[in-house]
């Protein structure tokens, strides 16, 4: 019974430490702003020619990475009306996804170690 409490306390401690490690990234997320060259140029191209034409043109003439182009054409905050809020939400969402992936990876590793 005591071993179970110690393990629970250790898991809680690790979760708190992970949250404390990720906190500075959330705070820095409020200082993200669109790049003058890249982000505004991409947003203007998407608004002028449409998403599909933007993807096709850049795929064949510029970058060749279609996954990045599709994500940029759909999730670019400058295409929508409230770019400031969407930029912050997108940054927070990416940080949360990275934290979640790291947490799941640690949980899988710990579970495999406990099986041995």
C-alpha cells in the first residue's frame, strides 16, 4: 500500500514538473507576431488566388512540400479577420500538442519499464 502511494506521489511530482517546464513556452506564446515577409506575403497570395491555386503554384514553383502548404493555407491566422487572437490560439494549440505528445511518450516508457 505504501509503495502505491509513493508511485502516485512520484507521478504527481513528474506531472507538476512537466507543467512547470512548459509554462515559459506558454508565456512566450503571447509574444508571437506574424513575420512581415513570410506570413503577410503568403496570406496575400492565398487571398488573391485562393487556397488551391496557392498550393499548386507553390508546390510546382517554390517549395514542393504540399503538407506544409495545405496547413499554412488553412491555419494561417492572417487570412481570417482576427489575426491577433488566432495567432495566440494557434501557438497555444501547438504547445499543448507538444506537451501532450511528450506526456504520452513518457507514460509509454514508464509503463514499459514497470512491466519488466
